[in-house]
C-alpha cells in the first residue's frame, strides 16, 4: 500500500493534520520577583494576579539567594533552597529563576525575554544604593504591571505573631520533644517558663471550673423557676377539681337526705291511714267547721235582721211626724 503524499506516519493521515500549527498569539512573558520567605497566601495571590495579567501568560518568578537577601534585607526564616521549592509548588508559577538580582536592568530583561515586570506600585527602597526604587527602571521604560497587595498578611506579620507569643511557642516545642539547647534557652529560663505555664494551666482550669459551676447554678435556677410555675399550676388545678368534687358531693348528699325524708313521710302517712286515724281526722274537721263557721254565720244573720227592723221603725216614726205637721 503506497503512502499518500505528505504522509509521515504511514497511516494515510496528512502531515498537515498531524503537525500542530504554531499559536497565533504567543504567551506574554511576565516576571515577578521577591524573597518569598514563609510562603503564604498573600504571595500566592500576587502571583495569581501576575499570571492573569493577560489571557496567555508565561509567568517567571525570580527569588534572591541567601547572600543577597541577608545583605540587603536581613535574616530569613527559610533558606534559599526552601524558598525556591515553595515557589515551584505554586500552581501559578511556570518557571522559577534562582539567584535573581536585587535590581532589574535591561540585560536581565533581554536575557529572559521578559515583556513585563509585575509588582505592587508602592516604592520599594533600593538598599543597594543604585536608586530610590528597585523598580524605577522598568517603570520608566513602560514595562511595569501593577498588582495589589493582600492586606493583613505578610512575612513580617507572621514573625511578629511568633515573637509576641515567644514563651508559648518555646513551651510548645519543649513539650514536643525539643531540647532547650535546640531552642537556645538557658536552664533557668526553661524552669521559669515551665512554672509559668503550670500556673497558667491552673488558672485556666479554675476558670473553666467556675464557668461550669455558673452554668450549673443557672440550670438549677431555671429548673427551680419551672418547678415553681408547675407547682402553682398543679395546686390551682387540684383546688379547682377539689371544689368541684365537694360541690357535687354536697348536692348528692342533700338529694339523698331529701329523698330519705320524703320516703319516711310517705311511709308514716300510709301507716296512719291503715290504723283508722284518717277517719278521725275527717270527723274532727267537720266538727270544727260546723262549730265555728256555721255558728258564726248565724250570729251574723241575727245582727243583720235587728238592724233591718230598727230602720223600719225609724221610717214609720218619721212618717207620723210629717202627717201631724
């Protein structure tokens, strides 16, 4: 089988297809430099800004060695190899340039084909005496790219935190197995630190115990108040139920007494009727009626007749007197 013209792989595919064409927009080479001691997220954010300066950026990061750094800035916590390695593990960095110069010049830009230098805009004093600002040259030639600092975090801030709580960090490391010689601490200072730490732990323990006691007292007060409220409610409910029960009991007793009395009266009446006392009662009634009511009626009638005859005699006497006149 004959290969097609331009076939490099012998599989019938054109070389124009297999070979990747060069990018139309080559990456812009941006350079950032620094000491990067105790590499932190503030460093990472500045490198992120440099990397995102352009859509297609190749980020080179320069880091000064120990000799240059100690000469112009002071002692570092990490040595130069540790600082280089920290930068290599940052995802925004494409290439690390070790032994970077303190001040950037044209020769360095040309050597690494650097298009722009990224850093924050604040003047960075040139301790070497070459100028007022380390980035004065690149700013003049228009190849400076500004980035923003992250407030609240820096290598100096981290060191200040350690210095501020120096005794605690010394005790922390002593407890983890470091010797006082490793930490550069004298015998007397070590003992004094241990006594102070014990007193501090005792104070913390006492404070924690006081807080627990306070919480328990508060809980007891809450339970007591709840119990008092419930007790009042329970007593009120009991009294209400007791009063209602007493009322019902009294009503039932009264009804039973009345019923018993009525039954007793009915029984007595029945017994009297059976013994003939009922007849005697009727005879006594009639006797009293005739004795009192009828006699009284007769006496009233006799009085009325006497008054009637007296009136007739008076009328007759009056008539005779008129005739005689």
